[in-house]
């Protein structure tokens, strides 16, 4: 990573485009408020692959101990019809609450 520069909030606001370019180049910014560092701004790290994030699961999959699932497809889960007669929920709530 490049260098880190401490800047006040107003300095960052006034020269935001310049600091964004610096962060894209690998430099970081320590954001200060009243002379204290309150945040660190930097270019995000690369997103890890599933193999990097879950090495144990990947090893089990390679050994045939488990099978990795497919990506979620919402269309596979259509809305299900309500199976209770109208008014069931309010009746159950009234029973639960009892006399008032």
C-alpha cells in the first residue's frame, strides 16, 4: 500500500476528487476531526474467492464429503397460498390475549 496522509474533514471535502484519485493509486487517508484520527479511507481490498473465504468447505468438497450448492434462484420458490381460513390469525391472537 502507498502512503497515508492525515487530513481534516474540511480539507477532504474541499479536495475530495484529488483524494479519491490518490486512493485509487493506493494511497490512504487518515481522516481527522479536532486533531484526532476518526477514520481511515483506502482502496478496498480485492474480494476473496469462495476458496479463499471458506478453505475448509472447499477441501471437504474436493474430498467428496459434501456437495456445494448452486446459486440461489428466487423463481424456484414461488409464493405459497395461505392455507388457513380468513380470520384465523385474529382469532388466535384474541385467544392468546384472553379477557381484557
